[in-house]
C-alpha cells in the first residue's frame, strides 16, 4: 500500500498528490476498511463495562485511517474524474454502505452507547454532546430495530449507495460530453470577455473557434447575451436535459429510473424507523424540525417572489415584441431579456465591469475580509496538488497555524460542475491538536492564455465569497472531537456562514479597495459600482422563483408516499404553484444532485433559504454596531457559531449570537422583494 495515502508528507502536511496513483486506492481501501471494522468490533465486544472512553471516544477514531484514504480519493474523483476513479467509486459505494450499516446498526454498540448516554453526569459539555449525537445517530440508523428490520435497512443502504453514485456519474457524463461549436457568423450579442472564455474552452478540448459547454460560468452568460434564439434554445435544452436520457449521453445516462427507486427506498427506510415519511425523519434533527415549518417559510416568500416575477415576465414579453418575436416568452429567452432590462434600467455593461473583477483581485478581497474580521493571514504554499492551477495557502493568526486552505477555481472537462467546500482533514484536539485542511472548488472559466487574468462575473464573485464562508467554519473551528468539527452542523444551519460572508462582497469599502482594473489599477468608479450593486437585485423574482420551485418539489417528493412518476409529480407541484411558464426549476429532477447524489440535501434544499433568513439578520448585527468589521461582533460570531461546530444544537448557537430568532422581513428586503 502507498503509505502516502496515510502519512501525508507534502508541504504543511498536505498529501503528495504527485506520488499517488489510481492503482494505490483499492489496496489502501481494503486495508483501512478492514482496520476500521476491526476497531469497531473491538469496541462492540469489549468485556469491560461501557464508559465514555472505551465506547464513545473510541468510536471517534475507529475509522481514522479509512477517512484519510477516502478524503483523498473523493477529492480526486470530484475534481478530476476518469474511468478508473468512476469504477472505484462504483466498487467502494456498496462496500462503504455495508460497513456503515454494520456499525450503525450493531445492537452491541447501541447498548453500550445507550448505557453511557443514560449516565452523562460528570462529562464535559462536548463529551455529553457527542454521546447524545452518537445515540441519536445509531437510533435513527435502525440499531434499535429487530434483526429482520436491521437486515432490510442494510440492504436499502447498500442499494442507495449504488444508485446515488450512478446518478452522479450520469450527470457528469452528460456535462462532460456536450460541446456546441458556435460559428463565427453567429456570435451576435456576445461580449468580448465571454468570447475569450468560449475560445479558451474550445482550446482546452483541442478545438478551434469558440464553444459552449454546460459549465455554469459559460452557459449562463451565453444565455444572457446570445441574440441567436435557436442557439439559445439548443444550449438551454441541453443544459436542462442532463440526466434525463435526452442529454449528451443518451439513454445510458437516464436518471429517472434511479430517482424512482431512490424515493421509494427513502420512504421505506423512514417507515421502518416509525416515521410517516422521509421528510419527517430528515427534518427531525434540523432547525426547522417539521415539514410544515419548511412549507410555511417557503410559502411566505413565494407570494412576493411570484408577484415580482409575473411583473417582470410582462416587461420581458413586451421587449420580445419590440424585437419582432411574437412567440411566448420561453425559458431560453428570459435571461437574455432580463439582462437587457437590467442594463437598460441600471446602465450596466458587463464588459465595463469584468476588467475589475479578476480572480486574483477577488481572492484579495476574500482574504482581506477574513483578516479584518478574524485576524487571519494567508501565505502561499508551494505544494504538488492534483492540477497545476490549484493553489494552497497557510492560514495563521498571531503566528499560530489555523488551517491550510486549498483553492481549485477553474472548470475542466473531468471536473464535477458547481462549487463546493470540503476538507481533507478536520480540526480536532485529540492526542495533539490537528488543524483543518479545507478545500474550495469552483468552476470559473479559465483565462484564454497562460498568465492572462481570469475574469469573474458578479455571480462568480459571490460564489467565491460563499465557498470561503464555509471555509471559515473549518478554519476557525475550536472543538475537541472530529465528529462535531467545522461544518458538522444541522443542514439548515450549515449555509449560514457561507451566505453571511457574501454580504461583505457587496460593501463599497471592500469593492473600493479590491475591485481595481487589471491593467491600470484604477478603482471601480463609484457610480458604476453603485449601479452594479443595484442591478444585482434586478432579477430577484426569477432567482427566487426558480429556487423555491426546486425546494418545494424536493419537499413534495419526500412528504407522504413516494410518487410513482417523479416527472409527473414535479409538473403537478409547478402547476399548483402557478409561477411563470418561462421560469423552470433551478435544478430539474434528473440532474438535481443536491437531492439525488446523496441524502445530505434530500428534503433539505430549503436550507439555503432557512439560512438566508439568519444570514440577513446576522449581517444586520454588524450594521447595528455601526461598523461592518466591528471587532466585538466578529468576535461574538466566532465564539458562538464559527468556532463551535456542532458542539450544541443550532438554535442554541444562533440564540447565543443574536438573542432572538429572525423573521423573513430582512430576507425579503435583502432580495429586493419587500
């Protein structure tokens, strides 16, 4: 076995990715899976009376080696997929599910943990917390069920691992395989910065000219600018066909049969555990608690969002008529005319803004905000990573190491779409303190030529800040146990730090310092800055409606009996909502990876908006202090939320910071819907 998978020897304790081969993973996985199983068996079979040390604490480190191997493997599988890694994913998934089932449904472990949980007197608050969570997780996994029910739960978990892995790979295949060449005589409306990105994408694929791919940073601005309606329709339909069997991969990548089986298995699992449906099971441990509370929040926002979107649809249709297009406003028309309306009303031209929003400038802004709020400093680290464009930084405060931060910002054909934050290792204080190695992954369009600046859209800049907000949750984590470190919190609380961090991007003090012209160094003119900020809320009806449609469909899928036909159920929810026909779901069912690539956001896509209610109120705390970098408020945010991980229930952490629960008013105001 390649020891580099366990004993990372790179700079700052990073893995030496240059020494790791795909053939190393299978033997390392086999060895560490066996070691984890043996460690769990030793805990379960321990003849000594159960104690916190020999049961709950021992469980925290039982699979440490396995986690180190898998953190490297799944990082590589998502940022640089290939046939070998996809094959390994399909092999690992059911075996990990079977291992997880054996551990989480072992009645011996359940009995030992319950014995500890029944007598937590004398334990520290964090020790009591991980004991409470361990018992909760074992109970919710089915450890307290009879033997037949446990066996069926294990079968469900194994099958779900196969299905969700295949779902993810099907979407990735469709995203990777679609490339649409745009002839030179059909480039009308496309700005220079977008043409540069399209040519860079063509060059990366060994093609000449310019192409459109399904990378969001490319296809969205194409839909916003291309005046050729037929090309927009082709691109949009390819984008929304991912995973449907009508995408680039054809029937081989049809996710709809997988979706039907996933929903049925989730429902069966919930009922085995005594819950009415999957939504009731999932939401029990979230801040929202019940499906009704989620429905209430989303419904409160829906009314205002639909009214705004309906009004905008009327305006956009009139603009189409002025262009001589007498067809109904379609989904592939909305972004073009909304962008024109935004430019007209706010006198905004993306070609004017793009030179000020380079990746390096916005990274400077991200790091500066972290320094001003939390005293963090960033020094580049020269380390061999998985791609030459990935970068690493040493994060310190007062000379103390806080974390290693890795950023992989550019789109590649073999890279999963979207943006996310993950960790190669989490912070904890066991034998000795371990600091986090946190990874931000984005899919920005790379520069056309090596050494040239990479230009970000305003949406890209928000994404950069959002993912780094997640990173602060890891960087500032200050807990004892790995299981409650960093972002190990309720799903509808995890987006609070990320969405809160986005607020600083929109502050004139930040933009005036960092949004500088890449050639002249000129500051983004104040008038242009203010118009850009105002324009950011111009299409709030559209963005809110497309999000709410996805969240409400997700919730409907998991309330009550699973639908026999997911697409028919999706259509019914959208019909009942009555939103504009030209605004489809942000994530249609066949490629709704949040919900079907795993359980994390299943019945939980609402959590972005739940967290947004809090992030609007949290930023208001800084505004109320009279300083968006107020040291006392930043310190309270760190001490009550960012450093605490999952060491207390989310509502307790929030109340410690804000002393009251928020309402939707700040959210509606922030989105421009009030």
